[in-house]
């Protein structure tokens, strides 16, 4: 099984070939469906999913694995600078999330709330947020572009190291948690993380 080709924090790479840290994940042009995209092994852990599009009609997707009763949390953000903040809501990608038991929702973009991320000294805009209680299984996130755009999806809210992989779903297990490295967490009301320095790596 091929492991993740994504952006990971330098200090978060372990010898097993699975990335473990508060990490951004960059969706690739080849991630055109949830099955082809990365899997967040524990969807309650905080991840920043970054997706860029060059034209309308492009698709990028990923998956998140959750257990019965877990919190299903995700947010839609853009940087508060041009050209991102000059785009109308109707010019930004659509996000459709599907999951167990016939779950399906389309992300509503209904706010423009500023959020200053102190670590990277970057101001973002929350455009939409969603919270509910999950059923056990894998949730699929599909972005479809309506033009050139770059967005970030915040997924999960737990400040512990997480795992990202490609291929079949993995079973979550209880393991000891390495210490959290301070300064790598974005600090707003939900205390997520958006580090500004990442490194692309290829795992075999």
C-alpha cells in the first residue's frame, strides 16, 4: 500500500512512513475522488486540508475515518488577501460530504469571519462551519471548482498527532500520545493548527 504523498511538518515524520503530527495535507491533482485521495485515519484529529484549482470543473477529494459518537467537525477557509478574498461565494469550490447511513451534506458558505493565525502571521476568513455527531465509518469530502481558487478545509479539533495514508482504511487503535510541540497550533476558539512551513515527501 502506498503511503501518503503530502505536506507534513518536518518534525512530524516517523520512520514507519506514516506522518504523525498536527499537519497540513495538500490535495494533489490526482486526488480526483475520495478513493484516490488521502485518508485521515482519525477524523477527530486537527488537520488543515489545502486545495488549489486552476479552472472550473476540477475535482479534489479525501476521506476521514470516524467512530460512532465522534464529533464530525469541518470548516471552509480562505486567506484574507487577494485574489482569494476578492472571489464571490459563487466562484469558490463546492464541498459535498457523504458518509455512513446515507449521510450527505453540501457545505453552506454563509459567513466571512476573520481569524488571525499567530504562528504564520496570516489572516484567514471562515466562510462556513459544520458540526454534528458521526456514525462509525468513512466520510468522503469532494471539492468541485467553479474557477481558479485556493482554499483550506479545517477537519477535526483534537490537538494530538494524527495519521494520514493512502489505500484501504485503517483501524483506529488507542496508542500513547507523543508530546504536542507548542507553536504549531492555530489558536482560535477551536485551537486548530495551520503551520506555515511544510515539506513535501514521498514515502515508498
